[in-house]
C-alpha cells in the first residue's frame, strides 16, 4: 500500500480530525483513510443515485399510465354491463 504525506497542515485542523476520529472510535490514520475512500467513491455514488431517481420517476409514470388505462377499462366494462342489463331488462 502507498503512503500520502500532507505538509503544512494547520494544528487546528489536526485537532479537529483527531476529535472526529475519537468520536468514530478510530485512529487518525483509519479515519483519514475512511474519509478519502468515501471521497473517491462520492461521484460514483451520485451517479447511481441519479440513475435510481430516474428509474423511480419512470416507474411512477408507468404506474400512473396503468392506473389511467385501468380506469378507462373499468368505465367501459361498467358501460357494457349496463347496456347488457338494459337490453336484458327490456326483453
């Protein structure tokens, strides 16, 4: 595994990183590795979320169209049933 060295880092930043690492019960090194790993996959994660949102929107459209079609079919079936009842009733 490789190493990364960061020079001229402000002491306040180091202190905050140490606090965050302790909150997560991690060493500073493990915490920084975790941050960098998350940062490197952030773009991929956003792309996946965008694709998922698009898929959800597509599914909502399909369900809405299916609901409209079913309502139309229901109306037609009720109309046919009423015509059949009237023609049988009149006979």
